[in-house]
């Protein structure tokens, strides 16, 4: 099974782990978790294939989108932001600012 098919198979598990309520499939937490899985997958791929520039561009787009979602989440609820970065093992970008 290829890694992209593996992510699609695990997508329902990722959604269930990060959803806020039973019908939740599009909250920032779920979107961030799915993007994190895709980013980790692309990172592993690029370690094996360092000259795959189109995948690198896709990776950078996903990282940018995740950063925007994290910024949005931190602006609406700092506690949800902290929980999301803890669950997904993402570095805290707000640690240098005065929002603790």
C-alpha cells in the first residue's frame, strides 16, 4: 500500500481522534491533523527522493496552509490551539510572544 493510500485509510481515524463533536469533519483541529499526517508523509518521501521538486512545492504549500490554520485557531481559542499542537507534536510558534 502506497503512503498516500495509507493516509486515506487512516483519515477516518485522524478525524475521530481530533473532532470536537460527532459530526465534526472540518474544524481547524481536524484540518490541522490531516495536514500534519500529509506533511509527515511528504517529509519521509523527500528524505528518500531529495530531487523531487514538485513534491517539495506541495509540502511547502501544506506547511503554509497548516500555519494559517494554526494562527486562526490561536486567535479564536488559545486552549484549543495548545491542545492541537500537543496532540499532533507541532512546535509552538507562539512561545516567544506574550500569549501564554
